[in-house]
C-alpha cells in the first residue's frame, strides 16, 4: 500500500493505492451464492 497521485479534471489528488488480492472476489461470490441458495431452500420449505 502507498499513496499515489492521480489527476482528475486538471486537479491532482492523493489516493491510497492497493493491489487487489486474487481470489477474494471469487470467494465472496461463492459464499454469497451458497447463502442465497440456503435461504431459498429454508424459506421454500416453511409451512
């Protein structure tokens, strides 16, 4: 991590720079999909 200078509309801004960790986005989508499937299963079996 560090600070990077970016230019937007002829103005300079300091922004935090980071590198995306590989796999976290994919893991998040998998967990979210499993959770949604679980809730659909639970609520479809309620009487």
